């Protein structure tokens, strides 16, 4: 403490000046804070300095910018762990509509679908497979994507250079990997030992380049444009074991799988085999969807939660994915329809859109289409998606 003399010559201490807190770059006031920790929501302010949260509470410090969040939720950015934005990232720097709902990080390349690895002569086929399952127009992908890569590390390098408002992570997709390694054999043959070694090398290189893991699909709703099973569904479980083991050897990577959406004994067989992968490899397994209804099975989501607990108890790591709202499929003449591989429908659907409209209005044609639908294989309450999986008795 310093000292000074007053007018009468008496020495008095000079009180220390209290240091004023620095102002924040941004102050978000009066919001309802949900911090993701599991704690109850609370009213509070958030102070941001240098792009990071510097203070939480009732903040009186000044700020360069103030946002009044009264009546709004203030929360960490959400992570959407299941997207198919592999192509969209090339033409949409905002990452819409994910960013509109508080999502700041997305994971793409789910269910074995990816744009890499991909040889130049496979680009349109890969795009059409994405269209068949995810209804992303092939024309948009071929026009909007600058296909500058072949390998998965090259794809990640391309994504890293793109302007982005949100964060992206990517799985190496099994179907893309199989097509890249085996060519057309990927759609109808078991992988040879040499195929496995080459695919394993690609998985290793992808992980080292930054892939968050490896994804595949066993879902019968996942089909190619001609209605046949996608490449990952041709692979046997020993191939999956081999590729997941590559991640285990490096002690990195998540295994994501689009599940067999059947019901009853078939679904139980799938779950038990998936559990073996989790326990044997030690790698975290992510699958979806934890559904409120699974074919004829009663109380499916409860049974699936019990299955997750059982897997953990046996030493595995497994997590289920679900949605915050029902999955709604929007169909139109311009999209794939569940009836497209039926003979009468196939002939009509090959016509230009305007001609299709005219035919759909013809009572005779409509009667033939209805009769064709009646010949479809019997359907129970199993989850149904677009494509030939619902219509071809052989699939």
C-alpha cells in the first residue's frame, strides 16, 4: 500500500484500486442454459472471450456485443451423429438445415455410403446408390461436387479446404470401399484374402488421415438403383470382423452399422452377431435406430435398450441411435417409390415425368398398377423404406 501526505502533513495510506474485469467480446443474457451435463436447466448469462466461454452466471461485465436470449435455450452445439452430407458439404457452406436447429457438428459416411474411395469411372454409380437410398438427386451430386479425389484421405483433404460453418467428421463407408477394391465383383462375390488385405490397408490409411471409423449396412431397405443389395450387404460377417479388427489393432475408430430391420428371430440373430463384434473387437459400436416399433416384436425399444446393457455387461461398448421426431419419408413422382421394380410400375416410371402424370390419371393404367401392387410379397409391419427391398420377392 502506498502513502501520501494530506494538507496538514499527516501521512495517509492510498487505498488500492480494484482491478476492473475485462469486457467480453459477446454476452448472451437472460437465456435458459442447458449445459449438457445432465444438470437441471437454469437462467443465466454466458460471456464469450476470444471465441471461448469465459464466464457463466449473472454477468455485469460490459461486452462488445450483447444478445438478449430471454425465452430461448442456450446450449452447447448439438452433434448429429448420423447424416449423409458427404456431397452437400461441397455446395452448401452453411450445412443447412442442420445449422438451423443448433447442430454445430455432423458425422457423415454412415451406413457404408460415402463418396470415397471412388475411381473416376465409379462416380455416377456411387451417386446413384446414394440417390436410391437417401433420395439425393444424382444430377445435383454430379454437378455440385468437384470430384478431385480417389482415396479417402484425398476426400478428407478436399473437405478440409471447403468453406464450412459447421464441423464435419466422416466414416469410411463399406460399400464405397468394396466397390473401389473389388469393382463389380463387390455386388455379388465374397471378398478374397487379397481383397481383405487391400481393404484393411485402406481402413488403416483412412483412420490415420482422420476418419472417425468404419461404417456398413445390413439393412434390407438399402439397395442399388437396380434393386439389388448394396455392396456391404454382400459381405459376410468374417469380412466385417476383419475390417473392424484393423481399428482394434490401432485402438481407434467407431464401428457404425445400419441394422437388419427385420423382426423376430432374424433380428435377434443379427443383434447377437453384432454383439460378438463389439465384445471381440473392443471398439465402440454405433447402430440405429432404437425404434418404437420393430416389425411384429412387442416393446422393441425396451428390448434394444436391454440388449445394449447386456453387451456392456459382457465387456463390449455399444450405443444406439434414435431420432427426436418420427422419420417421415416424402415421396413424389420425381423420387424413388416402393413400387418401382414391379413390372407395370417399372415401365411407367421409365417415362418422362409429364407422361407419367398423364398415365397415372388413366383409370385403366391405375387399375393395372393396383393389381401389380397386389402381387407384391406379403408385408408385415417391418420398417419399409423406398426402393426395391419392399417389392422384389428375391430380395
